[in-house]
C-alpha cells in the first residue's frame, strides 16, 4: 500500500491545485469523507476541536456538514483561523448558525465535551512538530478520559505524520480519517497506538499524481502475494536454493539453529551451517535436515575462511553473525568473510552488526549486503542516532539496505525508499526473533535472488506467523512462531 511523508502529501495537494482543482473543493471532499464516517456511528451530539490552519478548515467543514444533517454540533476554537480556506469555512459554518466556543473558556468547553457522543480532533494535522501548548494539552487530556468516541482528522494532534513520534498529552483517537494517502507516521510507534483504525478518503486525489510523488509503502497481502516464489510441481531441492548460516560460539549455541530453521520454513531447498562444535550439536539434534559443518575452535577466527570456498560453491545466500560473539578474532573473521565472496547475498545480524560497527566501509563496498539491527544495535552503528531521518540518511550514505527492527519494522534501501511492516505482536519480543528473521530473509533470497524483496517477505511472514500462532503471546517463542509459517502460506494461497 502506497503511503506518503507529510511533505510529499503537501506537494501532491499543490500539484492537484495547480492542475485546476480548487483548494476549497479538495477540503470539501476531505471533510465529506470524515462526515460519512461520523454518520455511520448514528450519533446526535458532536464537538469539533478546530485549529487555525487547513486541518482546522477541514474541521469547520465537517461541522457545517453535520449541522446541515441535523446533528447537534458545536466547534471549540483552539486557534484563530489563519489560512484562507480555514477562514472561509469558519465563516460559512457561522453564517448557517453554527456555534463556536473559544478554548480559553475552560468551564464551558469541558461542559460541552462532557455532553458529546463524539469529539472530532481537527487542530493540527500532519504538519505538527514539537510540543503541544498547555491549553490544548489539557483539553486533550480531558477528552481522552471521557467515555466518548474520538475521531481524528488526518492524524491525531500531537502525532508526527513523518515518524510517529508524539508530544505529551496528544489526542488518542479510536479512528483516524486521512486524505489521499495514509502517512508514514500513522504506522510507526508510538504514534500508531494513538491513531486507532485508519480510513483513507481518496476522492479528488488522482492516483497517477500520488504515485509519482510518494514512494513509501506499507506491506500488505497484495504486495506479499506478488513476491512469493512460485513452486513448480516438477521441482527438486536444488530448485529452491541454498543458505549457509555462519555464527555460533561456545556461549551462544542456539542462535544459528534458529536462523537455519527460518531458512527452511521459508521454502529454501538446502540449509548448511558453519559453527563451532556446540552450535553444530544443537543443529544436528534439532534440525537433522541441515548439514552442519564444524569450525576448529570455540569461536570463529580468520583462519576459518580457508575452508569456506568449497562450501560456498553450493550456496546462494549467507546469514552472518547469529551467536558469533565479540571476540577480536571473530570480528576479524566476519569482516573478512563479508569481503571474500562478493557474488553472494549476505544477511548480517546480531554479532555481525557489532563487527560491522568497527568498519562501516564494508557496507559501501558491496551491493549484496542487508543488515537487520534493532534500535540498540543501530545506535552503536550510527553514533547514537536512531530516529527515522537518521536511519534513512545512514542507508543512503553507506549505500546499503537495512531493516530497523521494532514493533513496526522499517526497511530502507540505498536510495532512501522505506517500506513499513505492521504485522506482528508481542510474541516476537523474545530472544531469538532476530535470528529467525535473518534466516527467513536468506531463505527467501535463495529462491528469489533479491534481498530487498526477500526482506519484505520475511518481515511480513514472521509477523503474520506470530499473529496466527495458536500459542499465546506471552508463551510464544521464535521456534514456535516458525512452525506457523505454514499457516501464512496457506492463508495467502486462499486469498
């Protein structure tokens, strides 16, 4: 599903207006989509909180439509109308007998809100940044405590439309109606939690204009269905590629096993592992389908590279790092490995990321590496900066593709295009989930040959498998979630 950054949406609005569609007409269409959602609740008493910009203009238009439909509605003016369209719709609403209460009249405002069936937030919109002023924040705190339906126009006030960051006391919506395209901030935490159900009103927004000016996407069933590798009935194990998992140490013995499991469950034909003895034993005992090679010592060292060329002849994709540890020699091994086989696809996670933080130049020298850090790992690689803008700049600057893992994981390619995954639940908040993801990416890459598409598949699959699992979220684990991959494949086949 195509989505937009707020500045891209503003360019879309500007382009449509320059092509001859009046801005007031766009505002009317946007407000009508909000009005239709409100009308579906069949309520009789509404309060609209209006700002002074065009989001406020949407609010005044919604209030007018409700007034004309016979709904008892009042506007709380949080800011004096300041844009041309906001002034016009405020005047029109008032001319039809619409009532306006000023926010400074606190007692009157709280009395109005207490009697409402629904409160509509049209104060800031997607251009918000910084912190809410105390007067507005107090009103939002009051509304959020009421037993009332809360609906946001475009995005809840106090939530960034860019990265989902929030101000204290922002509006908490049950439903958000946005226009043209949903915004990236709707799907990123913590803002995602404040948006409720998201409805996109697209009337008046030409698809070709939106597609040409907005690049971000949110992974959905349609996207994933197009990316799943086909499985011809006359296939054999070599048809579906091969994965090598390189990692493990005398302490972290299970991580390579989970990566190997993810590779198999994603449809890969052959899985090999190269690990110290402890990890090899775990793999042989739990995943007999894998071919487990042993390294010489308790952890990986640069000399281990010597035995890999013969193994690499059979390999399409490689997972590097799970459980490898942080011994100086292991770091040297990982950096050397990433530069020794330039024709192979690499997925780097866990201790592989720690090794890379010692020499990021390795990333820019290869187009066949994808990294999968969580916030803490990325902070180490990027001088402590973990915000979305910094993440995009990191990927572009280092000419690499990366997944920033979290409740809403973000994939960014080397050109700065982002793809957001929203599947998953707290069952994934367990040790081993990252190992499973890295193996899943490599498994799909062994079949498709493309890391970015495989990353999209893997993020969706692991998240959806967690959602479909019969195991409760607190009790779930990476190995249990892997067993639910079959349910995801079957679900997509049915759709």
